[in-house]
């Protein structure tokens, strides 16, 4: 994820990438430098998440996050149908 935005209307949106990340597993035992992080995300394509997937609110001074299960399910089904269409078209 590049950014996460808590919008005034309660929506949570994000810029994300589905591009694969390839890195040397030896860096997992240490805190990566900014140069390593920049190299991992360079040239990525960032996508905007749809609205109405997750919401935020404040309750008693705490951040509360809620999923809109119906929209998450609908988007998942749409993605699965797209994958099936692409797979069967080959």
C-alpha cells in the first residue's frame, strides 16, 4: 500500500499495487534501509481502491474500522468471474 485515507464521510480508501515484490529474504532479519524500500516499490502501478469497502469511526477516543461485507463479497465475486473469463479464454 502506498497511502490509506480516512475520508470525512467515513470511507477508508487506499492506493495499492498488485505488482509482485521480489526481494532477498536475508533482509527480513533486519530493518531495511530507505534505499531498499525505494527499490522494492520503484516503477509500481498504483490503483485506487473502491469506496464502500471499509469504514472508520471514533468511539470513546478509539479508531473503529468496519468492513462492508456485502461490497467486499460482491467485488470478490466480480474478480473471480474476471479470472475465470481470462482463464477459459486462453
